[in-house]
């Protein structure tokens, strides 16, 4: 039986009502942070991020309760870890704080409902611990090795030039769609050797993975979400079959033939593919959008400073990634009773490492809500994680953002943001769905 036939009988997960949906549905916790009792603070609510109202929640938690307990029926006990050093401590101790029960807060430990990133019996390597995590990660690492990035840079620059030169002048358009999505999707298609004519499917599937079903949303129901992810599974199953017969140097071939991954089923491969899609699409595209919003709108003095001194580019890239923090958190699960910042953590408790908070920790980043492209410690940000799960595509993300701004400066483009962006309805992805801009060419 072919992998495709096997995939068609593979059951997809049910039970899409996550804690995030529970919070969003009943509206709990959307009041300003200073109007709530400390025990009622819960930064998981997706409304906080769509409305860009999360800052006060984390400021108060860092100050008053940096390891903060919540407990709700759909997820059990979970702690919000909000300080920089505490997050590094959790990230550094995978034996105590495991990734093996999932990276997002979704279901109780031991639940029969699978996380959306875990469609097969074995989860993707980001949801595993060593040695399996190490072995599977090693399989795809050559795709983002320095030698390959050097080979890719001319292509990235050529495509960036083409996209920028094709933008309309003196009329409003959506930067997210025309630039951020287009550039990141082209890069993903190259890494996967994915048909370019279908490349926008990658963006769609990336959006669907963590989408909260809601009327008028990215997906409107759990059934729609399952159907679209099943389409993704079928599409990649065909690619597995092709690459097993005719391997190349793309990510799918690496997974299909890697010693640690070649025996996985199509559904199990899909977990890793979804991880790579989200990691390569959501993070870079939202940082590209955030860079325009911050440099051209929120902190125009910093945009002018970069124009006047392009030598600040590399530090500016780090600072933009810190300020944006494209993924808000990652989850770990305690394997034993332990203590963190004076709080008693129980075995099986979940911990949410809020990178978006650590990157604004006042003890590390002075005036962290402000973008400062000359910030001396900008590169210490935790946007790419820390420890064994540090984002292996970090250098590619930095490269794409750097090339984009080098080419913007080369063209002396004046980018005028026309209003506040529309933000993603998610507490996991810190992103933008629309950013209206007008370009003036000098």
C-alpha cells in the first residue's frame, strides 16, 4: 500500500476546543490588567493579542508574580513564566521540563485528543526530547547551514528586488500579502522544492495549524480545520512518494531519506513539515511586517536613523526580532516535582515560557517596549528560544530581513503606514494579517 493510501485512512484529531478558544468564547480576562485581581490574570486570551493589549498583563506579572498559576477545565494547571532568567532556566533543563507533551497549551496531559502538530503516533522533533529530538533535527539542519545560506542569498536578493520593484506607487496596498507573505512563501517553496504555482497553499496551511475556529475567522469550524489539514497531508504524501524515488537536496528528501526519519509514516512526517512551515513562514513574515510597522510608523526616528547609517543594519535586525517576538510562547511539561522562582511546580504541570515577556524584561532590556536599533544587547533576545530547541532557521530569518531592508534602503523607498495593522487572533503567533501602506519612490 502506498503512503498516500495509508494517509487517506489516517484519523485526524478531534476536540478542537482549546483553552485559548475557551477564553475567547467567554471573554474572561480581557479587562485592563490593573482592574483584575492578580489570580484572575491570564495572558492566554487571544483577544489580548488581536487588540494589542497584552503589555500590561506581562508588566504586572513580571513585577508581582513572575511564575503565575492558572487552572482551567480544558487544560488543567499551567504556569506563565514571564522573566528572562526563569525562561532560560526552564529551557536549559529538558530533563525536568520536557517538550514531549506538546509545545502549545491545548489539552490535558494524557488526553486522547492529539495536538494539531502531532498527527501521527510520533510527534515532530520540536515536541520531543533528546536523543530523538537531536537525531531528527540533525536530518534537516543542512538546509540552513552557513554554506547553504551563502548559496541562497543571491536568490533571496533577486526575489526581494523583483517583489519591491513590482509594488504600486502612490496607492494603498497590503504589505503583509504583497511583500511579507510572498517573500517567505517563495523561500519555503524553495526549501521544500514545492511547486511554485501552489506556494500559497503553504501560507494557508501555516495559518490553519494554530487558527482558532470562529465565524469569519481563518477557519470557521473544527470540521473545516480538519479538512484543510487533511488536504495538506494528502499533498505532502504525494511528494513523499516522489522524493523517495527521486531524492534531491530539499527538506522533504532529507526527511524521506534521513536515518532518523525515513521510517516515519506520512502523517508523522507531516508533523515535522508543519513545524518547518510555521517556523519558516509565520516567524519571518510577521517580523517583516513588524519591521515596517515599527520603523516607519511607531518609531520613525529609528527608521530615519537606519537610513542615515546603514551600518546599523545587523543590530537593527536583532532589535526588530526582539521587539516583534513572532512566537509569543512555547510550552514545557514538568517531569517531576520541583521549584521555580520560589513556586512549587508539580509533576505534569505545564509551563508557558512567554518569550514576548522575557524580551521586555526590565532587568535585561531597558525600555523594552521601545524599538532602539542601537540597543547594545539586542542580540540577547529570546525570540528564537534557548537551549536545545533554539531555532535552527534563525540565521535564515535574519538573512531574509536584512536583505529586505538593504534593498528598501537601496531604492530610497518611503513607506507610509496608513493605519493600525490587523493582528492575528492567537496567543501563540504574534502576527499581522493586514498592514495597509503607500509607497513613495524618491
